[in-house]
C-alpha cells in the first residue's frame, strides 16, 4: 500500500509542480513550528502534541524523498 500511495503522490507532484511544492512547504513549516513549541513550552500536553507532529513530519519527509525518487524516473 505504501508504494502505491508514494506512486500516486509522485504522479500528482509530477503533474502539479506548484501544488506539490506548496504541500511540502506546509509540512516543513509545520515541523519548524513544532520544534519552536518544544523549545518554548513547559506544558506536557503541548510537548506531546509537538512530538507527535514532529514524528508525522519526519515520516512525511521520508515519504516525500521516496516520491521524489520515483518522480525523477518518470518521463516528461
């Protein structure tokens, strides 16, 4: 299933370059916001939410890397 989803995103990213970049930029901004919240808060609930968000973003980065490798192999 993961490979199928990666291929679908790679195809979407290949056809819609601007929208794909926007999605990836939003995930990067979300990761930076989660890191900032980890640094400034002492509330345990916010720390846990930030950690979950950060793990989601790290998984998304891995997903984007795999999709980018597939996208580069696609013909124009």
